[in-house]
C-alpha cells in the first residue's frame, strides 16, 4: 500500500523552495498571516521534525518559535525561518510569532506523536479448561499512542473473538469464551492495531506470544474396577480399570495400586474410553484386608474407585503315610495337615480344631493295597469358604495268590480243540504265573489260546511266585479222545473203495462182452467176481456155483 511521505522527511532544498514561494509579496491591503508548516504533523516517538514559519508581511521582523521541544534554527530570511525539532517524544503545540508593522502575528501547529505499544501480552490461560464452561481471555497493553487509533483484538488461531479500543494506560481488554473440544490445543493471542492510515501512514500491528489452551471432559462417575475379592500369597490375578466418556483420553493419567504397592499398568484408549490393565501379585507381608485402588486424573481432577481385597495364605492340605509301601500286617499311620486357620478332614474324620492335623491308623492288609486316602481342607476368608483336596495312595506288600474262582481245578476238554487256561495271580510285587505238567517240563500257556490234544491230558502244577513267596494250585486236564469222529471217516473210505472196485469190474465185463458177445452176473454174490459164460451155458445149461 502506498503511503505519503511526511513533511519531516522532505529534503532541505524543498524547504528552501517552500519558503521562497511563501515570501512572495501579497496584494496591497491584504491581511498578513504567519504560517507554520507542516500543519498538525504526525511522527513516531523520538523522531525529528523540520518546521518552517513564514509570513507575507513585507516589514516583518525576526520570526520566533516557541516550544518546549529541543529546537535548532536551521535557516532564516526575510519573512521566514526554518527550525529543526529533535527527539520529539510526545504530543506538543508549537507557536511561531513575528512583529509586522508593530503588531504581533502568530501561527501554530499541533504535533501528534505515535508510538507502538511497549508490551502486548495475553495473560496465562488455565492449565486445563473444562469443556462447556466459560473462561476469560485477558490482554494487557502498555504504551501505544494515539489511543484513539489503537485497537486490541483477541484471537483464536486467526479468528477474531473480540475487538475493543485501548482506553486506559495500561489497557486491559477481556473477552469471555465458552470452551469446546475444538479448543483443545488451539493457540490464543491478542493483537494491537495502531491505525495511522488516515494520516497517510500505515496500519501498525503488534501481536503477543500465543498461549495454548487444553480442554477436557471428565465424567462424574467413578471408573469401573474389576479385581478379585481374594488373592492368595504368591499368586497373581489381572486387575482392570475402565472409564468412559473422558476427553482427551490419551492425556489421562492412571494409577493402580494394591495397598501401597504400585502396579505396572498398561493403558490403552479407544475414542473416549480408557482402559488400564495390570497384574496384582500378593506378597506374604500383605496378608490381611487390603484395597485395590484405581485413580484416573485429567485436567487436574481425579476420579477414583476402590475395591476391598483379602490377601490370604492357604497351605496344604498335605497327606503323609508313615510307610508309603508297607508290608502286610504292619501298622500304618496316615496324617493330614494344612496351614493355620485351616480345618482338615481325613477320610471323613475331621481334625480336632482348625490348624490341627487329622490322623488315622490301620493294620495293612492285602485289601489296603492301592487304597487312596483323601484329605479335604477348608479355609474361611471374609465369609467365603475355600476348599482344597489332596490324596495319597498306600501300597501293601503281600505274597502271591491264585484266584480259585477264576482258575478251575478240573478241566474237561475234547481232543484237537482250542482253549484258554483262565488262571490269574495277584500279589505285590506282581508274581510270575507258570503251569507245568507233573513229571515233565511241559508248560501250557496261561491266559492265551492254545491247541489242545490228548498229550495235554494230566495234572498240572500252576505256581505264582514273587520275592515274597510262592503259591501253587493243582489243575487237572481231562482230554477226551475223538473216536466217534474216526468211525464215520473210516466207513466213508471203505465205501469209496467199493464204488471204485465196482466201476473197474463193470469196465472189465463190457470189454469181455465185446469179445464173446455174452456175460452173466451171479446175482447171489455180495461181492463182485465177474466170470465169462461157457458154450454150454450159452446153450441153456445150469452154470456151476462158485463158493
């Protein structure tokens, strides 16, 4: 934008030319004037100004300049004088005077000094401002003149929020603003505008340093805290703390603690929801009633949730045997114990009091082998009953035995059939079972199929043996010979041979008939000798009988 050059900046030659022009004689009878140039000048504080006083009076005397400012006569002549005013720091009125024909004539000019504000500062904003509430912007301005041309503007980014004149010294301009989420992180500032454009100068702007506003939303409801009611010593459990409807969730601070033990929380946020997760581990020195605490802090405000938690120690139950592997007939003591305040019950028999062990004794028998003893423990924690169980198995050492119910002492089988000798032995340690035929080393398998024949007929000694002794059971095998099966086979063979013989005989008769033309079969014979007929037989004679 183009600006006018003020009079104070004119070269000295121009001033001389102006003076000469002003000294041109006037018309006779004209009223004489004393002119002061420039009229009502405007200059920046501390600047200099050339002032020219001139008159058209031909008989004027020496021109004088009256001012409180520092002045210096630069040049003078008939009816004019030029002065330099320096270090002009404030508004002032200068007066030129001269005597003309015995009368004093005067001329004046008002000097206006403009100065930029020495300080333009926006007052600090609150560290956090709740959304939906008003806050005040305050801009303080020191210095700056003329005040009638000085305006103060309050800004958010480049948006004008308020425009007001600067009146007092120092001036304070305020504006009330309703905080919103969009204001979070926005810069606010104030700007002064010294408008000297009507005087041919420019618009002088001075802006404060910006200040950033942080807005927040924090619900009145406490966080949702999810934590266990009980926690055993040296065990861990997750703890979750969630708060909805806060802004900005990413700038919230979360504190999770078990008693005085701060928990290492992992904080995540999604939209306006914040979730903190940590793992609480109970120490032995924390046993008793404790609290899980969750604090969420945002905008200088805090929301807190607390949950009661009982840290407890639950040892056992532990079941012990005086002899885990006991010989048959020995006395075995079974005991069950647990920690303090724990009530134990061993195989249905409770201990005398909480914290006391439960015991029982038995004379170990074969039936006690692999017997399990169960112990239950009950601990009351804050009105709740916690239960745990444990068991132990007893092994009894006893000698081998063969179950007579599963091992028949007399077996009756048929020859050339398949059978299984179902004999079972028991004992601890588990015995080896073998069945040997008396008077020989022949052994029959036990528990697996085998082919039986007449050679298996006899008496067997079935013996179970282990490191704890032997047990023998006599088993008799009666194998029936298969005669009824042999006769039909023999008869079938004889019949087959008879049929073959008859066929061969018939073949012979037909061959002879072919040679002689006649044959005769003796019907009385039950066996089959075939004879050829003699010529007498052919003529009707009775043949002789062969015996």
